[in-house]
C-alpha cells in the first residue's frame, strides 16, 4: 500500500496547493466553529452559498456484481436480499430522466453494478447518454472500471461526468475490497480525464477508518491532478448481509467535518452530500450545507437504499432559503 504522504498534482488551474495528510488532520482538529467559518469563506469565494445542484441517480443494472466491496448490497459475494435486474431498456431510462427533470433535477446519473462494462452493454449506455442529454440534462455514469477505449466511446456519446470513487484511504482499502486495487481506481480516473470527461470521485466515511485515514482519503482526492470536478461524500448506509452491517456509527459532526475538509481542499469542486441523508436530521444536513456541500442526490431512491422524499427536500430548502442551481450556472 502507498504511504500516507500523497503525491501532488501539477495542474495550476485546479491544484493550487499540495495537501499533506498532516495538514488535513489539522483541519479536522480545528474548533468546530473555526472549521465551519473557514469552509464557508472558501465556499463563498467560488459558489452561490444558497444554490444547490440537484442530481437524480438511477440504477440501470442492479445486483450480481462480482466485486466484494464490504459495504455493497449489490455484490454477489454478500448475502443481501437485493434482486438482480438486467440492464434497463433505453426507453425506461429516458422516461426516468424526463421525470427527474420535471421534478427539478439538472443532472441524471446512471449506475450499473458491473466490475466493468462489456462492449455490447456500453453501446446501450452510450445511447442512454445521448437521449438523456437531448432532454437538456447533464449526464453522469458509474459503470465500474473503464478502459481508455470505453472512456472515449462515452465521451463521443456526450457524457458529461463519470463517477468512480476511491472509497477510502489506501491503508484501509484492502480491508474493504480485495477484487479491485486502489491503482485500478486511479487508472480509471486517468482514462476518464484523458477522454475529456469531467471526473466525479469521492468516498465513504464510517467504514471504521480512523482520523488519519479519513484525512488520507481527502488528501488522495485533493492531490489528484487535477482534483475532481465533483466530490460525493457518502455516509455508510449499513445493509444487512454485508460485512459492514455492524460497523460503529459515525459521529454526525465528524461527517460534517469531512464535508468541510473537502470544501477547503477542493474549493472549486461540487461537494455532494450523498448516501446516508435518509438517516440524517435536518440539522445535520444544514450543517453540511454550511460546511460547503452544494449538491445532493434528489429523489426517493439511491440505487438500493432509501433517500429523502422530494417534498421533504423542497421543504428543507425552503426553510433554509436555498434554491436549485440554475442549469446555466454549472
């Protein structure tokens, strides 16, 4: 495994500072009010602090994945009750995207439970991308590992973002996943970047990591060259039948601190408050927005787990005086 000192990128436009794990640990250890103040300052330098980017996520192929990710309900290795579902028809995906747009989402994310896509399936996904994009929405896909050739095909179809999370720090990674290496993940991000697709990459907290490992995840992301355009931060959703079903709960304030650290170290990225919102109070979500989160998954379902209902999100946004980010602002 790699050491905790993460090599820095050299792209001046997106990597203005090389962040060490020690420096990011120091951010986590700041008094809470000081950390929030600093994160909010950075956020206001680059974004409208009251605007929220709304993404909708759809599982276009569910279950039966050969990977052994310890948190995932869709792994064939884990004894969960998820029902396998073959790749959806293009028409069904476009109908779901149209409904998401009507509800206010501006980005549509398509997820498939694969180790990596095969050529035949990628042709269908590329068509989904074209037709969703024709609706005037941004498109995102997460299909597992991606070769240079497949990345180029998706770019040709017009894909805007590709998601491939690092999940956790290198030092903890082998305890969570053994069927795919950390370098495999970094290679996929490089293929995506070279193809000219925006990179979406983040991680999961609450996997049993310590503070240093949590800081190391943020350092890995912040020192990518350049750092991701979109950074989803997930709070572990514990699913019966997975190895992490009995993981200890993460203190909500530690999750908020992770959002703040991501905002400070990746100032121009969209930081997405992702999985785990269904278990969060309105107060915790509000703190996340104050810490610099400016994107959410919007809709009642996240792959195989629940997400807050659309009306609940609308009510919360109204209470906070927040509003959807306009399409032409992205």
